[in-house]
């Protein structure tokens, strides 16, 4: 089931990288930097595939072709080796991870590596999910998305090997491929697709931090300045979300006739499945069947529902009179769900600083709906908020990197010294996308601290970088 797949994806978005655990309510990432200026031509160091690199072809088929006759390369043993290698400090990453041992990027695997680069630079993207989304709703299968995660793991290890070898130009090509892979998921008609795109970005970010920390790495300020904001749009997934919800509940939205008890029961069972309620388990207090049974005894509520259906939905009063109490309650619950879900989705294409604040307030509305006994409004809402947070985190990381590179550029122009304040930097410095306000910057004893602000998920999103310059 689609929503179960989402829940399975959420805990493992790092694709093998170790999580940086919060300490004292903060996530702190230390970086040692070398002052550096950009290398010309600037566009040779940009981080997204450009039109001049494009060639005729289709992204999805190209990426999936990378799995052809490569069962050994992608088997569980080698996938676990790559995951372990991604967790190693760069200094401990041995050369065996860049040669022929199932981890390889040379010899017989070189064509597959080239195919990944090529696929990220094709001109067309065709997911072909229009029929499936309309037909299957929340039950639509998306196995190809998981395949993209496997490719990201392979590319991320290739990136780290190139960084360790100080092949910075090759590392930038690999970042382009990784970001091209992530941007392909921007067009997937589900928010899960975009969530996996953000997961691919997250694994790329560790490589970026290692890259800009290496002595000799050119300054990438203009490379980050060239990237779009938001990096991955949620427009396509939001539209698909509305479509799948409509497909999922179309049979329960019929208000032109009285439904039989069997028909109502089928809708209730569908809602129970989406809740994750199993018949074999003890019935939960928020189980749809239990809640609907209680609400159906409330005559004042039923009277209000009949009035809404007659006046707002313009249903013939005689038809409404024939509807059972179970159908009335079910229709009202779905009505509440559709409205609440629509209210959440309206924020998905708004700036993060505005949307995160509004989505936090929407929690209060959901609490009221649950307290009143309604069930469906809680479906999928956690995933909607989580995807918006993932978007904000992604854009915040990129804004951090642009600022860090501005600091490296300033140091290169000012005798290896950080500025006293961000406003001393001559190039533009981005705001924190989470708040829309400037990052907090502090310089003390030669150590610069660059800090973001917690998002709606709490203090674990208080991300900060402690920056030290090599002398």
C-alpha cells in the first residue's frame, strides 16, 4: 500500500549515512576550510546538468537500464558493503571501494557508471503513472522509486572516492548526476517521489561537505547561487496527491442516492485499512467503525449533516431522508477530510517560512476534528507536513553551503580571516529558508558559528556549522 510505503521510507532517508545526533538540542557539524576563490569558467563547476550536456533520451528508462545484468553489483552483500563504506570517515575510505570488488566503478562496470551520468542528462521524463494513480489511489505501487535510492547509494560512494583522490572536477560531475537523479523525482506524481528526491539530496550533502572541506577545492559559491529555490518543487506531487485522494474516495462521495449498508460498510472498511486497523487486533478507540457507531446515535449531528447536504451540496431532500445514519456520518467524515486535506495542500507551493508556520497551526484544527470524533482527517496528514519539512531542510542545507562558500571567498580576499559579521561579505548571502530571516553568525577566537533556526519539528532541526580556517 502506498501510504505504508511512505512510512517505511521515512526512517531511512539517509541511505546508509550515519545520523548526526543532536547534542544539547542542536545538530552541530564541524568543518575545517581553506580560503579559496572560484575557478573559471564558473559554469564548469555548476551542480546541475545544463542544456549543453543534454541529449535525446528518457530519464526513467535510462536509470532503470543501469540494473540490466548487474545482479551481482546490486545484490544484498554489495549493497551492505556500500552502506558501510558511506559511514566511514573519508580518511578510512580505502582504495578497494573504487576498484573491482562489486563496489567498482572501473572495467566491466564503467559502462553502467556512464549510463547513470547519461540518464541524468536526457531530455525527457515519462513516469506513465496517470492511469495507475486514477485506478489504484493509495494502493498504487511505485517500485521504481526504490530503485532510484539504490542508484544514489552507488553514486554517493563514487563521489567520496573522487573526493578522497582530490579529483574535484570529477566529483562535481557526480554531484550533477546525483542532483539530476533527485530532480527527476521532482516530476513524480506523488509526494513520496519528492520525498525520495530529498533523500538523495541528503546523501549528496555529506559529499558536498567533504568536498568543500578539502584543501585545493575551488570555491563553489556561484555553483550554489545558480541552483533554483526551492531546489525540488512539490507542485507535481501535490497535484498527484489531490488526484489519488479523489480516486480513493470517489465511491464514498456519492450523495445522489441512498447507499446500502453493505456499500457503506465497504467504505468504512477502506478507511479502517488506511488507518492501519487489523481485524485480528483489538479494536482501537479511534477505529472508524467504532467512531461512526457513536456518531450515528447523535440526532443533532445527523440533523446538521442532512441540512448541509441539502443546502450546500444541493441534494434532493427526499434522497437525504432515505440515507442511513451510517451513510450520513461517513459522508460527513469524508467531507471533513477533503476540506482539511485541501487546507494542508494549499501550503505546499508556498515559501517554507510561511508554510511551516501555517502547518503547525493546522495541528490545532486536526486536534479539534479528532476530539469531535472524526476519523478520516488524520489520514496522510503527517506525510504532507513531513514532505514540506524535508523541502525546507534541503533548501536550508544549500543556503548554508552558499554562505559557507561566501565565507571562504571573503577569507581568500582578506588575508585568511573570517568577517566579523555576514554583512561584511561583498557577495549576496542567502537567508535561512526555514524562517526567511538571516542565519545567525558569530565569530569567536577564530571559530565561526553559522546557525539556523528550529523548524516546526523542534530543536533537532537547530542545525549549526562550526567553521575553522586552515592557516
